């Protein structure tokens, strides 16, 4: 794998492609291979969020504040790395195309580092440092995998319904990865005797799934012809300036950040709602499951709707469904648990459409920018998009915590939630239901500026 020196490229009115134009209909092998990459990204986003903080505090004996910093630092680091990785992948030349070496190398490195993260090679502070090193390496490798992976649809399929179907497989696989990883890893920990030994099995399981997903998407990436290479704009600052000048992309970027704030708030509120509204904390897993499960069912429906009316309009419909589920959750204290789960499933069905259409508009935007400038900048744009998602997911829990504080939520150091006032319990519901609706409304408004032209998926 090598990276090419940047050279000026003439602007052209016609789309520039790498080699021959992609086929009108992708083969099943390419679609399944691309979707399998979501097994890697879904496992990375699910398992550390589910297991890492309790592993540091309850298995390695690390203080909660220090453990929180250990979880935060790699996420902040990746936000800085994403655009750089995108630029490097844009400039890569190899027999497997620009993205293939990155998704394979990044994916396999992520698998190894993930296993190291839960290897438990030491206890106490030393164990925390080993775990932190594993998480930092895993997050860095994830950036090397995820950014080229997100840029691939623009190079695998022409803009329009075929790209939407391609991304639809990714959304389904994300849901499958979240459901599987969330169920299997805790079971493996218990079967392995808990503690360090049990977490080692969970780490090996996660690493195996990540490696399988990386191999699958690598095979799909090989379908992109390696020559000729389009040279990306010179210098990271120039590329970022070009991205800022791309008004449709900036609209998409802002909408994605606002939407991930909504998702972050909703997920952060789940354990609080389970403890304060539903019969007990054990319901948190059920809430997450019914939120993710609709990915497997509703994504094909959203895909057909997007092909009929366009991703931007279909995204608004998905947001309306998501918002309806969130607002209905306000009535949770008056509903039986099954009905509460139904409101979360409704929000999850809308969320599947939100993911599908935001992810589909990204390659559409990349393809249009390639046609407009004659340069390959998909990696940089995908890196900035992933950074916006990371910022939104980090900001969501913070906003939810602010709402809890404003409504007088009482903290506890006993390991059990404190008895809350009726106002605090209302704050739990308000934060989880109203704030995501406000953020989603902002995302819909921001996406109205996405106007690349009369043709293509974004119209």
C-alpha cells in the first residue's frame, strides 16, 4: 500500500470514476460483503459501551472518575484522527483500490486490540493502563477501518436507489451486531466464571466477530477498480476548506450531529427509565433490544420508501415516527410494561430510517463532490461525518445529565439508585422523551439545506 502525492485535478461536469463505471445492480456478494462490515463497527460501538466501564470499576478495582476518563480519552482522540485517516485513504494506491487495504488492516488490528482490551494481563492501576492501551489502539484501528468503510458506497454503486439498498444492508447488520453482541458477550462472561477470565472470553468473541466483518467488507472493496487514481486536494487544511465550502455536505454534517445527540440522550436515559419508571433495572436490556430490533424489519420498508420519494423526504418521515415513539414514552407511568416497550420499538423503527437515509446521503454527497471537483475526497468527508457522530453521541449524555440535575435528581454512592421525588422522575421522562424530539426537529430543519441539485438521491 502506498499513498500518492497530490496533484491538481481539473474540474469536470461529468462524474469522475475509478476505472469503469460501477454496475447498475450490485451482486449479492458485494452487498453482503459490504453489510458484513457493520458487524465490526457494531461490535466495537456496543461492547465497550456495555462492558468497559463496569470492567474497570468492578473487576480491576479502578475508581469511577478515573475509569470515566479512561473511557473518554480514546473517543476524543479518534475525533482528531478521523479526518487524517480519511485523507490518507483518499491518497492510497494499491492493487485492492484505495479502501481495501485500510478496511482489512484496520479491521484485523481492531480485532487484536479488542482482545487485548479485555485480556486482564494485570490488576489494579497496571491493569487499567493495559486496558486503556488496548482501548486506545482499538479506537485508532476502528478509525482506520470505519472511515474508508463509510466512503465505500460512493465507489461501489451509482447514486440513487442502489446506494440506498447497499446502505440498508449496513443498517440491518448494525442491528444484528448490537443484538448479538449485547446478548452473547455477557453470557460468555458468566459462563467463563466472571471476572477477568470471563471478560477474556468476551474479548476473544468480539475480536473474532470484528475480524470476520473486516474480511467480508474487504472482499466487497476489491470490486472497486484500483486504477486510475483520482488525486485528492493537496493538504489537510485545503481539504477541510473544500469540505466547508460544500454546502450540501455541511448541511448533512450538522444534521448528523443533531441526530446523534438525540440517540445519545435516548440511550443514556434508558437505565434511569428502567430503574425509575419500569419494574426494575433488568428492563434496561429489554428497552435497548426493542429499540434496536426494528432495524432488522423496517429497513427494507424504509429503503423502498426512499427509492420512491428520495432519502431526504423519507428521513423526515422516519424522524416523525421516531419523535412519536419518544413522546408516547412520556405516558410510561400510566402504561403497562408491554406498552412502554412498544413505544420504544416505535422510536426504534423510526431510528432505523434515520440511520439509513443519513448514511445514504453521505455517499451521494461524496459522488457529487467527486464529479464537481474531479478529486477523490470521500475519505475526508466520511471522516468528518464520523467525527460529527462522535461529538453528538458524547454531547447527548451530557445534556441528559443537565436535565436530571435541573429536575433535582439525587445521586447515590450505595450501589442502588436513591429514592427520587416525583419531579425527578418526571425529569427522567422529560430528558428521555422531549430532548430527543427537539434534537431530531433541529436535524430535520438543518437537513433542509441539503440541496445538491435536481438529480440524484438527495433531491
